[in-house]
C-alpha cells in the first residue's frame, strides 16, 4: 500500500480507502463486515470512511466494533453529517444544532474521542454557510475533529466556504469527496482545478461506477444474480444510469487493456482514478475479504499516458462530464 498527503494537510492517507456506505449494517452480516475491515488493515489500508446516515446509523456502529482494539493513532477515521438521521425537523442539515448533536452521536457509535476528518455531506441551502463553518471550527478547537472537508460541492460553493474561512481566520477545508470514475467525470472541468489551487485533495467515491467498471455487466444480458444491480438495498437505483447497452459495450472494450497490464477490471478502474494528481485516495467497498485484497493491489500502479488515452478512446462519449450535475437537495420550503 502506498500513501498520499490529504490535500495540503500534513496527514497521510492510504491510496485505497475502505468505505462502508452500502455494506455495513445493511448488505452484509456484522461478522463479514468485521472480517473485511481486518483484511483492509492487513493489506495496509489505514483510511476508513463512513457517515452517520449509512444504514440508518448502523454502519458507524459496525465500523466502531471492527476497529475496537486497533491502535487509534494507526488509522484515519472519516465520517460525515448532513442527511437525515431521525424523524425530527432538526435531524438533518448543517445547522449548528444538528452538527453538534450529530458529531457526539458519531463519536459514541464509533467508540472514539475524535474524528480525523469530518465532512459536510452535501451543501445546505437552508443553514447559513457561516453558521456551519463556525460549528466545524469549534469542533476543531475542542479537539473532537482534526480536519474538515465536504462532499459533492460545486466550485462556487467551495469558493464561498473558503472565502468565509479566510475572512474569519478559520481552519481551511483539506478535502473534497465527490463521485469520480472513468464514467463520471463531472469534477474535472471546475472542481479539480479549484481544489488543486487551494490545496484540497479528492477522496473519491464509486471509482468503479457502482461495479459497472468491473465488466461483470454485459450488454443485452440480465445482471448476475445477487449483484448490486439486482439489490434494491444496495444501490440498484443509482447503478441503473449505467445499465445501458452503449455504456456496457464501451466498458467491455476495457477488458483487453486490463488483460494486457495483468490487472483486473476493478484494479484498472481504481488505478485510473489514482492517476489524477489531485486524488488523495479512492474509496472502495467490499462484501468479502478477497475483494479487499484484490482491490488493494491497485495501489502503486502507474498507468502510462498511452494507457490513459486508450481508456478514453474505448469509452468514447459515454462518460458523463457536465459539471452542473453536482447537486445538493434544495430547501424543504
């Protein structure tokens, strides 16, 4: 496993992060989830990403149990706040009330006294941005949070947040967590150039496009039984955007590229995302320890410019690039 600095911060993260968005607490049993975390540690993965909303807060509980007894200083623990975690009108968003209540709940579920990276899980159009940033700054000063970031923000939203932090002399964002893969490239034109300039690193989710870039979904064929595309609890709705013959046919053109490099399709997808110098880490999920071990081998792989060009040519125009597709929920009113 190789490691990179998270943005311009002094903290290093593993090139492959372990995420438990749709696995822990919902898709796989707790014992299997813990086995996957242990496999991640065994292969040198030190960065673990979760969120309070995953599996209705259960994902944080499972991750906390899986990391119990592991030297706290030896791993980086990331979580997030924004999405609803309860039925109340204030059980969501980035108000100071919800942030403060959520961080304490996350700390309890994770079984720790601090979070290495706390992230605003979406942009909140209802809470004043300065209120949210002040709350995050207070958490840093209280020692409950070491670094701060955001997920799925537009370039304009990032700039607005940075301007407030600069004006008030507050701690700056060091990370962005967007969806990014060879099929979903909406951050390339605006978000990445801004983040490179401002010292913000990308921790990208779904680098395998919900599994489509593994090549297991074939054009004109039904999805394999038990795959994510057939599991409504496991992101079937999200993956549906890729389940089109033109996309699946283009992905199959990547197979000989992966074979020529002696890589699996999953490893090729992860290595492609890591080829972007603004990417600090790519998040992968797993339901079996073997998947963890196989995907971890993508760390350290350097794809040549010739290979990157061949991937672009294979996918043609099926990749999505529109920066306007980075969205957060509009105000409830």
